[in-house]
C-alpha cells in the first residue's frame, strides 16, 4: 500500500504540488479472475476513457490465461473511438476453439498503453459475471505491477485486505479470488481474522501451496476455515486476510455464491488499516471549513428495497462519531442525526446501519439520500476511511445484496480548486440500470449548484471501429458547441440555415409510412433496398417471428392486434389487412413470413415507383449488393452527388472500409460478440447471408408460394 499522500501526488487529483519530476505512467493494467460454466459467464466493460478525458488514444493488449497461468490467447486493439467496449469471455473461448459446454476458470489481463501520461496505473474497467437472470459487477481489482519502481512504491506498507461481507450456509458460500503475479510462490500463506455479527473473533492460518506464475485461485472460505458456518451463525460477518503474495497488487475479488439460485454477488477488498499508525496514515489538513470526512450515499428503501451501511473494523487507531444527514430528492435536508454511531478502534466491532428502519419514521418515504459525516472531535483523522453499502430487494430468488465498497472523502481544501470531475459507469442491456447523482461536499454549509453533463455511449454497432460515432466524425469543439448553444428551436433553425447539414435516417420496416415521412420532409431522397421475398421469409422463419407460440404468447412487446380465432386469443401483427386474419392464421409459418414481405413491399410500391421516376429514389436489390458491392455503392454515391448537389470526392480508404465492415461476416461477428434485441429465440439472427436461400425450398412448396403471391413477386422481378 502506498500512502494516501503519495496516491494524491501520483494522480494529481486536486492539483498536488510535486517537488521532484514525476515519472509518467504509460501502462495502465488490470487482471481479472473469470469464470464460464453452465450457469453464468464473465465479461469486461470499459469506455474510451482517456480519449474522452484528454483526447489520448491507446492500444489495448488482451491476454487470456487458464487457471494454471498458461497463455491461451493474446490480441491487440486500438482504442481510437469514444464508445463503450466489452470483452466477452465466451467469445474469447470460441476464438481458441474451447467447447463452451465445459467449465472454465482463468484470467483476462487488460493492458492499456499510451505515449501520454495516463496518471492512473489501474484502468477504469468493470468485471461482470452474468446470465439471463442476474448480473454482478465490480470496478478494477488486481493488477501486475509496471516495473520495480511501481512495486516498491506500492509495497512500502504491507497491510491485510478486508472490507467485504462473508456468508457460509447450506445455500451461500463466500470466497475471495486473485491472479498471482509473474513470479512463483513456493507456498502461499493466508492468515485470517473473522468477525461475526456479535463482533466475536476467529483467527487462524491456511496454506494455498505452490502458486504458479499468473495462476488463478478461487478460495471458498468454508473449505479452508474450520467451523466457519457455526461461528457466523447464519448471519453475515467480515474477514481480514494477511498474506505473503508478491509481484502483484493484491486487491482481491471477493463475494458470495448462491447454489439454490445459481448466481454470484461480489465486490473488491480494501486495505485493513488497523496497524497503520504512522504520520502519513493520518490527515494533516484539518480545516474548520470542512468536515473531517464525508460521503454521500443514495438510499433504496422503497418497493421492497433495502439499504444497509456496513462499518467494518478496519480503521487506523482512532475514535470518532458517525453523524447522519437525511435529504429528500430535491436536496432539502429533512433531519440530522448527530452522533448516531460511535466508533472506537480499541474495541473493534462490526456495525450495520439499517436505513429502512431510519427512513420508516418519516412521512411518505421522502428520504432519498444521506450524507455520512465522520467527526473525530480533535482526535487524529485517518487518511483512509472506508465503508460498504449493501443494497438489495426482499423476496427475490437471489438472497444476496449488492455489496459496494467506497471511501469517505477527507476534508481537503484543495478540492475547491478543482473545476470538476469525470466519472463513468456501465449500463447493462435488459437490466433496470439506475444512476444516482448527489451534489454534496466535505465543505460545511455547502450551497453551490453543480452542472452535470451526461454522455451515453453505445457498444453495439454494425460498423467495427464505430465510424458512425459522432466523436469520430466531428471535432470535440463542434460537438460541445451543439450541446451548449442549440437550446431552442430558433437556435436550431439558424444553425441549419447557416450550415446546411444533412440528416441521414437508416430505417427498417418504414415502407408503410413513407408517405407520412415525405409529407413532412418533401425534399428527402430515398435509397430503397429490397430482397427476394422467398429469402426474407426463410430468415423470418428461422427467427420464429410468426410461429404459433409467438402469436399466442408474444415474447417481444410489439404493436399487436388481439383477434379471437377458434376459442384462442391471437396477437396478430398490426399490418395484417382487415379480413385477412383467418387466412393469416391458416397459413403455414413460412407463408406467414412471405405474407409479411408482400404487405411490406406492396404498401409503398406506388410511392417508391413515383419517386424513382422523378429521380428522387434509387432502388437497390440486396442480391446485387452481395454480388457486386463496389458497383452498387458507386451507384448510390453518384445518386447522392447528383440529387443533393454536393461536390465531394470519394475517400477510397473509407469506401473500401465501408464495404469490408458491412459484409455478412462482420455482422455475424457482431452478433456473436453482443447479440441483437430482435432475437426472440435461441436461434441466430444472421443465418447464412446468401442471396438464393429460397432454393432450399422443395418444389411443391415453391410452386404454392408462386401461386399465392405471384403478382407481388413478379412486380419486383423475383419471378
């Protein structure tokens, strides 16, 4: 552990004065224990952090290792786009030919490198374990040191790791996990001290044996600590871990597994500072304008939610009071609870503050947040004060809360010189993600408004490299100017008159609404792509969009019309013509798919044909895109040049990149890595990418289709 003052100097977070030249940090890394089994898998998430913050591109090296530390895969990526990124363990395993039906334990190491100072040797990367029913995540855990200087700086104080909940029962099993450094360890030794809910202590030692370089260890406490279950008495406790590990930053992944509902909840460990009593372990910037320590926390106490503040016995020797301030959603202070809890490290105890009990005393459940203030009353102020937040919901399959490790902030006068801060967090698809923002400070009587700018970055994109991202197309000054200066419709009108921008809309299933769009935007131009109805129908059949199961009990929330047929309620697509309901239901699943294609293309045929005659539309067959992409793309570009009266030169490099990155192989890779929300079954979304899939039909079925849908298919030259 480095001292808190050394940490502030190395990060220059508040404008710290540095007397000697600082060595730049050009490598920022993290190493993560990962699991893939029949119940869940692992992913890593990050954004182009340094690109957004300081316009610094990076290279990323990804290393996949097995549990024994053997390297299975190495790959490089250029982080030159301000977007969201994910590294999916299952995708890496497929790359090496691993059968994902088997279990896997190992590690993924991420190494970001730059030619500019990155300040932080640990990157902003989130580890996630997940399946369809749960996910859990934590910020960067351990890392391999950059060099001997980095090792020496972080090993100047050796302290145990602590600060997380442990459970052991028939259903719950707590663990810690880490990835060994590049050096072998002849015998890994762990000394532990367990504190139960009654603040009783249990101590001991266990051996992990020989540790190989880069070996991943996953240690269940119940298997190494005798009678742990009886000692905890079916309640949560805490643990402190001393060790002899070398060569890596020992920030452990720590959490609990549940067997009845196969899932995990985890956090990371933190320093146990009970032995830290030197001068640099205490805060020397006492200031009457600031609280000794303070931190804002959101409160989830509604709709069956609960929030507990956990205070672990891991502080430097001191004595202090915990004061609570309670606020509503508008930032109005509702109440103060001074000296709510007394902490005396001479009598180390495990404390749990139940905020549900506290907030129940107030009307309308109006308490939304709390400011946690630590008052040392003239005593020495520890530089590091760490808490945890347990957030969860009752009556779920999961018995596990989300355990969040976070420090209180010391009252640092230099914070007043800081213009702002930058934070990021992942948003998980198909999850009810919540972002909480609180405007609080260590300053007493703080009354300053804060301006918050939120940028949402996506991961999934059909164009590798994310060429569509606004940050890749416009300089930052123009983007920020648009965000800050275009506040009214009049501002936008003036901007468009001056700059004459173009609006490009990539729309699917929009043909029935073309007339509406062109009434609203009469000067619009149309690029119309059509595909053989037999091929479209086969792909829809594969996705099971119009199966009996889907129409009787829809999986996806789409616009449906309820229709009663033979004592069943059918949820029929909105585009079925009135009077065709019985016919549509009587069709085979394939014929329903072909009916869908016919309805779609027929609804806009007249308008598309008129626009084509008037020169406002170019029509493209999908089959031609596949067979001769260069010719078709050139056709589209010439159409745009002639109709939009824009004289531009074709960038050959971008032209070739577009063709390469929009081919079927690239789209298939996108699906493998991230999937698509349009899927309503386990079948793949991108099937074969051919243009004569209709040849798969037998002769009888093909003839029936031609008979039923002859006119439409002939109109579009598919017969």
